[in-house]
């Protein structure tokens, strides 16, 4: 067994038993990062020197018995999280030289617990994309088949976990950006309830939808990571002040008491046969574990993608107004006058997908269209949320596909943004409703690509989807399979 | 509904983006397809439905009004593309 093959909890155990040191583990992971990064392109920045120094400090804590489950664990985070003194690009040319003066709360919490940062992970530019192809630092590749996308926008996070370059990773999810890449790369990915994890220091895309969450090798690791980053933060006034449970304490409770909803609108005819097969097998597995299935309806599902692409782009056009070349980031040298400087800075600094979404959002907010598009979308959002509230009065969790197909080829959808947007159909409603969901590995396509399934929970009930995912893992081995890379 | 080149130019101006002719043509076609798709929400009757801006309903988040330390001027200006003394420098605003 190689060190880089160990789960977070197994590595913690090895640290505790003094079988492996954090310096050894960090060295092994960094070697793996360097060996594979040309092929996978999962890292934008590697912080090797700082990582070794953190690992040495962690080993001193371990030697003195002062440790917690994250002490000395080598991991990496999406390049959307501000890291004090470490370049943070958000996958964009406009921030290619940006070194933040402070850190995101979620990274700060991991750092305080002794986690070792290996570097910053590739992503779609400003988290806008479903394939990681919009990154200004080149596409990230799927470790299971490097001609395919890893998913997006947290593509680097999922690919680095699947390629065993990192023990775990943090990503963000606005419309599926943790769950979809987790499904495509065969790892576990959890989008917590909106407000569960602080967004302070996370570069904003669509502020009413963005949420931070872990990507890991199994559900136990996911529970550890979520427990570490969850909680109220005075610096994020939308984070919610409810107690953080011990997510690992309830993992073994099984699913015998659970009613699992199958939303009929998600089980559409024309679903990819490989995804259908995975769903059927997952239903059978949960049934064998003792769960009861109930057919439910989320009647406004068909409107979710449209609603999302109005609300998210409107918020993005507002959030991204700050990139004007005045205080930080790229500034055009070709300009004459202030407005021209801002315009040229933005035109040179943003890539095509970011420009497209800013344009769509600006259009939706512009005079004459505001009520017809933006306010209308917010009203439909209410209808979608009500669908979930009604459904959760009948069931405890829901089981659905994550993505309509396994990972597609790099370049396949790049010229057809609408087709790209529609690939988020099963993940977007969860963000609009603000609730939590997890993608767990649940099978493989005939050509060997991972396929996940999604468990959706009630708001602030991450415990139940985690324990359902854990129960599933005990009787399946999909999460143990490793990409041959 | 048809997104015209003039629409694209108008929106680009609002968004402070300068597009090439190629980008304008591309975006006109793509925005037309996307806006055409999202228009489906108009089918729904939303009379009397309250718009949702945030999934978690909350009131203002207040804190005590106390002085706390913040990052210093040097750190704040650390990423400035251009600066003079303790100021950001920008092109001349008033002619």
C-alpha cells in the first residue's frame, strides 16, 4: 500500500501509531503531484516549501500527543479560496498575480487544525463552468480517462482526489460544482446547506447560491472535513448559528428508519443507460439495507436550469463588477482614461464563459427586463423551494442521479453553452432550494468511467445523507476503486 | 425574441466589456439561444408568489459597534496595479 493511497482517516491512524510521519506523507503526495501534474493539470499553484514546513510542525504536535483528525494531513483547496500570502487566481487571467492579504475562514479552520496545504487547485474561471475547460490555466483532465473532462467547476479538486495527489480537497458548489466533478471522478463530494459553512474569503460567483464543501475518498473523510469547516462565522452574516453535530458519531446508524424519495421528474426517459443502470442498482442496494422508497414529485424541476441561469448570472454580473483594475488584479496598459481602463482591463482579463455570463446577467438586470427575468426567476425559485419543502414532509432524503451522462470528452460541449448548462439539471435545484446533497461513487460505465448518485437531505440535516452514504459504502466497493494512473 | 448585435453592444457597454466583432456575433447567437430557453419560466403563473433572494430567511445580522484592528495600508495596497503614497492611482477622471 502506497502512502498516497490512504484515506484521511487511515492516514490519521498511521500518524497516531507513529507508522508514518506527516513529513513522509507530505513528501509522498508532493512527489505524486509533480509526477502527474503535466498529465492531469489539477494544480495551478504548488506550495511545496510551505507544505514541508507545515508537515514538520505537525510532526512536532503529533510527537507531543497534541493532535486532531486533520493534524499533518496533506490536502489542497480550490483556487477560489483566499490564502494569505499565497497566489489566488480563481482560474482567471485577471487575478493571475493576486496575492491575498487574508485567508478564507474555511481554509483558516483547516490550517488551525494542522492540515498541510499542498497547493491551489484548478477550476473553471470564477467557478463558471461544468467541465473545468474555462480555466485560464488550461483544462484539468479526468484521471480515469485523460481525454475527458473531470467535471466542473471544482474539477481540479475532484481530479486531485481521484489521482491520489491529495488526501482530501475543498471545493465550492453553486449549481453542482462539487457534486458533478465528484461523480465524474469517482470521489465523494458534499454540498452543505446554504449557511452551514462560511463563505468569507471565498471569491464570490453567485452569493445566494455559493457554498463550500469537501471532496474526499470516502464518506468518513467527508464527515471529518465537513465537521472541521462547518459553523457560524461572524465575518459571513449569511452563515447560520446552529450547532455543528459530530458528523462521524452518527455514521453507523444505518438506513432502516429512512424513507427515501425518488423524484419522478428526475427519472426521465432518455436518461443515459449507464446512469439509469447505476440508479437502479443503488435503489436495490438501499432497499436491501432496509430503506423504504417512496415516489415523490418536484413539479418545477423543468424550470430549474432556466431559473438558475438568470439568478446566478445576475448575481455574477454584480459580483464581478469589482474587477476594474483599480485596487487589485490585472490592469490594462493600453487604455486612455478611467472608463476605457476599466473596460479594457475587463476585456483582457476575463475569458469567454465569464464574459458570456456577465452579459447574460447584465441583460437580465437591465432596464425593461428586470421584472420579466430577474424577479420572475426569484419567484420561480420560491416555487422550487416549496417543491422541496412539500417533498420533505413525505420523505427523509431523496436519491437521484448527479449528472445526466458520465464524463464527456474535452471539447465536446465547449461551443454549445446551452448544452453545457443543461448538464447541471439534477444538481441545480438543490442550490436554488438551499439544502444539502452528497454525491457518492455508485458504479462505472462500460468504458470504465465513474458514475455517482446523489442523496439530497433536509436543510441542515447533513447527518442523514452522510449516514446513508456510509451505509451504502459498507456494502459496495466503488469508492475503493482507483484510477489506473 | 431575437438578440440583435445592437442589444449585445448595449449590454457590453453596461457591463464595461469591449467585444471584438467575432465575439459580438458569437454572443448574439448564443445569448439568443440561452434567453430563448430561459423564457420558459414565463409559462408559470407566479401571481402572488413572493420572490426568494436567499434560501435561508434571516433578519439583519447585527454586531456590537466596537473598534477592531484591520489590515494595514501597506497590505491593503499590496495588490494595487499603481499607487502613489497611500493612494490607488487611476487615470485622470475629470478633464
